[in-house]
């Protein structure tokens, strides 16, 4: 079946612009996660959605970052007024409730110039 | 101090070698331990999963957890060029959510 998909695969933007990244999780997966992976760094947790519960936003680094999810489907991560330090690969993952395995998408490579 | 420490490498080995990858952690509440493999420009994929202490073997891969030392390892036997990837350890107190990842070790297996 289809895996987690993300778009765009690459995004180059100018400092100060807003960007929107999209994630389509695996159908039926109730949980969805966003991570940031900077060059040479591990995965940094950003936000977690589980069904209709309030999202866990504890990993968002600043109020420039926000994310939405419609029901148990698509999610968008928005970064406002992008900075050069926002350059990274943004990974989305999903899984079924109570399953330990997260399934990752290929990521969106964001470059802020 | 980071919750999870992992040597970023890079690590280069000849084909057929035994590879040892390691992570240490500071939080004794971690109970779920995982290894993810990430090929270049791809998302990570789960390779091994272990709950609590002990060993788990899957083909050429063996995962070990030593909770008393707060140390986990992944061994790859008879390494192949197709094993060339970045290996990330991950751990959690409660399961799949709230995963803490290491920085990843970049492995190259030379034919």
C-alpha cells in the first residue's frame, strides 16, 4: 500500500517568507508526527497528533512554527518568517494507535537563503 | 547533557566485517529501544525493536540492551554494501510516541 508522502520534496525560500509543508499519512493511522533533522543532527521532535486529542506541541521551537491536521488525514506544518537556521529536512511519520513502529515519509528539504 | 548520545562516525568497514553501533542514554525510565536505518535522502525505517533489557536477533542483525549500563548496541554480521546508511537509535518511556533519537551513525561498507 501507499506509504507516508510529503510535499514538496525540496523547497528553497528567501529569509522572511512563510512556507507550508504537507504530509499525507498512511490511511488508518491515527497518530502523526513532525520532526526536524538538521545536517549532522538527530531527529528533533516538533509536534504529535493523536486522533481528535489536543496535539502535543511541546517540541515546536518558536511561535513561528505551527501545524494543523484535519481529522486523521493530511497535516500541514507552517513556518512563518523563515530564518536561515530553519534550513533542515522536515520529516513526517505516522502510526496506528498503540503501535511502536513509526512510518516515515521521505521528508521535505527546506533551504532558507 | 543530551538524553541520547550516539557517535556520529562516519564509520567505514570492508564488506564481510562485523559492525558494532552504540548509543548511551541518561534517562533510566526508557523502556523501548529501537534502531532505525536511513538511506540517503529517504526517511528512516524501523530495523529493530527491543523492550527492556536483553538481546534480539533478526537475520544478520542483533540488538542488545543493557539497562544497568544505559547502553544499547546494534551488531551487523557479514556486512554488505547495501547496509551503507545512517543508523539512528531511538528510545521511549511509553512506546511509539515521545521517541528520543540519537544523532545517527553514518556507515559505509566498502566492497
